[in-house]
């Protein structure tokens, strides 16, 4: 019963489950999840919480997968545990989404658990990760060149809802628990085939280390992980304070101010990771080499950029580093004719509303709404993007200025310059969207008819 005692101790140490809570257990039918389900059923009687079970059939193992689902269902029925299942063709979904089967399966499982949790008002989601899983994860991250944060491994509690009561229980102890309690779990034969990296670590590397070197590598790695955790949490808290000081979040992009690059490396690397997570909503694809490349980008000339995972780009903009989603490619020479009324340009994600109003009406002060003297306008109203040689008369000036020089003065990064919409009257630029309007079409005391242009956009 050692596995149960270790699990109960973890539940108490990490405050995983409170009295009266609803706990959803992810159950595949294998030894780990069946051990977890059995332990939580036993503990629910003394700790007073309610157990639910969820199973995902990934449709990868054919009849074997169907038998896994039936096994878990029958086990739950015999123990009066509410059972919920879902079937997804993971390989097909992964192919369509162009991601790995492993990543796709993981996302489907977590989404399924979250949906059930919302439907059933679940308090905690219990997963069967154990001490061996944690050790294998640490080895894989070490091979990949992880940073210090990667050495924490699999957290006992994540996002205050995902709990891992078996995190300190070894696979050997799990197997012993199953034998002692007459649990005959389903066995996935692919787990015994050394065809995947994790399987090779589990079946070949860890046994080799234990046989040829003193000590227990599983216990040693888990001890290392737990020892480092408080130090890493302190660094993360300190970096969060610096992130708020040195970073600016704006419409899905992050500007890391140049002064941040003089901070200690331990803080700076975490700031970059936080910025990447804000833009991509994912962190697990960002490797240490990507962080190092972002730091090196600071030392390069303005306008230089690097590509990061998840279609994110980092751009040097006068030593500030901007992280954002790669921009949609725009046909530079394409021109859009605009009419009075609503102009919905789907390919640009813009909705442009144009009205003619009387001067006596109250004018709105908004960066997305501008007003022009209608009687000064000649030619069609058009939207286009910059071309070589463009010139512009900014409001308050009498002479023309090269549009390129205006962008330089405003410190607009090179990558953004080709994406800024220009509202033109005939061949004359009237509005550099989000920045300046032209002096040529400004309102004055003689203005009678006023052209109001409003630009609605989620992308700009």
C-alpha cells in the first residue's frame, strides 16, 4: 500500500483536494491511471470528495483502443463512478492541422477534460503522471538543452486545477499496487517498443544508468526537481515584476524595451519567455536557442528580425525588441477604391466607413476617426500601401516630407512600414493611418462639408 500512502501525502502537501470537491480522473486503462483511479476511490471515502472518470479513445489502436474504453467503462460502472468518454481520430486531426500526433492527442485530451469540467462543475482534474514520467521528462529536456525552468519537471499542481497525486510514486510502486489490489490494467504494447525517444529513455537509458552507476536515477532526478523549485519560483516572481516594468503589451504584440537587455540574464531570459507566451499563448515550443537568438538580435541593426516558433517574429526596432505574429503578406501595388458608406475589405481585415457630415455636428476625437474638408478633395477616395518616392505634407507643415523620413522620425519598424494603410484622395496621401493626417485637407473656418472616415480593424 506504499503507493497509496505516498499519493495521500502528496495530496496533503500540495493541498490538491479539499473536502466536498468534485475530482475528474483522466483514465486510459493503463497501470498508472488505473492505480490513480483506485487510490482516489479509496481516499474519497475518508477525505469526502466525489470521483468522476474521463476516457479518450484516440482511434489509433483500432480494436485495442475500443477494448480499453470498454474496460474503463465497466470498471467505473462496477464501482459506481460516473464515466464519460470521447472518441477522436487523432491521426487525421493531426494531419489536417499539420502538427504531431503526440501534440494533437495532448491538446484534445486537455480540451476534453476542460469541457467536462465546465459541464460538471468539476473542481480538480487528476492526471496519472508519476515519478518515472517526471524523470523521463527531465532527461528529454536536458538532451534538448533546457534552461533552469525546465528542470522543475512536471508540477504536482498546475493552474490550480490539474493535480498529479502520483507524482512521487515510482512506476515499480504502481505495478506493485496493481498486483496487491487485483487490478488487471490494459497494456499498450507500443509502450514496450523502443521506437520513440521517451520509450528509449524508459526502456534502455534509465535501466542502463541504474545498472552501471550507484544510486537510483529516478529518485535523484525527482529530488533535483523539487530542490530547485523554490529558487526558480523566486526568479519567476522577480522577472514578472521586471516584465511589467520593461514590457509593453499592445494588441497581441509585446515591445521589450531596450533597457531590459541590461538586466541579469536569469531575469532577461524569463522576460523573453513571458513575452513569447503572451503573443503565442504557448511556451513549450520555445527553446533556449530561440531565447539566445532574441538576445543577440538586440545587438544588431534596426529592422533586423528573426523567426520564432508558432509563426512569431522578433524585430529590432531601434534596440527595442518587438514580438508579434508574422504579418499577412500584402500586395504592395494593390489599390482599393472606397465609396461613401461602408467598405468591408476582408482580405485586409478592415472595415472603412465614410460619411459626409455638416460642420455643426459634433466631431469625435478618436485615433480611428479623422475629418477632412470635402471641398478640397479631388479624385477618388482610395486605400493603398506605400510605394517608393511617396511624399506627404503632415498636419502643421507647409512643405512636403518623404514618407520614408516620416517613418524614420516616428521610429516605425521597417517591417511595419509596408503594412500601414494610406488613405488617398486621387494621388495625394491624406491619412497615414494611426499616425498623421495631411495639412492639405485640414478643416478651417471656411469648411462647409466634412468627410468623416472611420477605420475599424482587429489586425492593425
